[in-house]
């Protein structure tokens, strides 16, 4: 492990609220939390033993960039991004710099809000089997990676362990109520359309992405991370060809290695070789630079 790599955070004097696949979350008092993005990487819902250098910094700072740009569309949970303005003991923990954010504690809606503008990934697999995406009939004759006429909302249940499960919009309405289901869909598609247009101006295609939302003081609020390589599928616009699988700026490089290795997708996962680690780290850094317009500091 290099000095620039953090697989598990430690904040002496802080109470751990939750440890997820990638993030460690601490209580910060006054109804706030501190979210810290480690360099852990999960694939096929399993945390890998090999961290990816600077990944946590990319996730945090790219999310902060997008949170700042989407405030007009929906409120978000961000309170402070500069560690010098965090409460103690966080501001006295230098290793958190660039990878931590102070946020409002929200009541999470346990749904992955997925927007898709292209037929790719699990959507392509389902469409190829039976002509549907998220259980809804689609136009015939579409090719892999083809752009949809309009982006679609394909929600999924959010699993703390195991695999998320795609559900239909009707199932979502039955779970959370018709009004909240409409609100989740409207917000998700508005965010996707805005980010897709912005990314295209940077020479990137945002093929699909997922958001998490919750409630703060009764107001629907954008939480967690947004529009990062972990939650989104970005393609290079110049290399995009319908009917093919475009290379993406995410962990697909790792998934391809794991699939070729013969791993059965059950813990423990195999360690990643140095070339896969370096290639993955560079893809995350490239995505950040393409979106933000400057290298990661």
C-alpha cells in the first residue's frame, strides 16, 4: 500500500456511524455526519483486497463539483467540504483532507434511483433476453449501447449486502407511494439530463447513473455521492459506436480482469495485479480531469 492509499480510515475520538463498501461515516454532532471516501473498491458487490490509489479523493471531489452545480435542481446534504472548517477531531486528522465531507444526516429512501440514456450494462442484458428494460417493453431492434429516444428511470432496491434488484416503476409506487415515486423519477431524470448535456460538452457521454435521495426536515434531498465513476458509466464521445461496448471511465477494467480470472464472485475476491491497479486509478483520474477541466489537486 502506498502512502497515498487509504483502505480504512481512523479518526481518534470520533464515533463510527457506519462502514460501507467504500465509505466510512462518522457522527459529527448537531445532526451532521462526516463521510470519508476510502480507496476501497467493490466489484460484483464484494470489496476487493487491493485499494486503488487516489480513488477516494476522486469520488469526494467529483461529487462536490456536481453537488455545487446541481443545487438549483434539488437541495443536497453538503454542509462543508473544507476540512479546516470541520469540527474536532476531524480537522486534526490530516489524512481526511480531500476525501471527507461534512453532511446533514438525512432519512434515506432505500431506493437506487437509476437513469439510463443508453442501452448498456444490465439494461442491455435484460433487453437482449426479452425486449424489456426494468420490466417495461421497449422498441424492437435496438443495438447494444444505442441511445434511447428519451432517458428512462429504472429504480432498484438498495441492498446493504448482496445484490440490488431492479424493480418496475409500478413496483416502486407500491413500495413508497405514487407521489414519492413520481418525485424520485422527476428528480432523477432532471439530474441526468443536466449532467448528460454538461458531460457531452466535455467530450464525454454519460450513459447511465444512479442517485440516492433522502429527507431532511421534510424536504427531498440529494445524498451520498453523485455522478462519479463508481455510480455512473462515462464513455469517450469520440470512441462511441452503437452496437459496440465502449470503454468506460469506471471499474469495468477491474470487472473484466475478475471475469477473466475465473473468480466465482463470492468472497474472498482475488488481489489485483499492479497493472490493473494503475490502469484503474488512471481511469478515475482521467474522468475527474475531463469533467472538471483540471487535474485532481
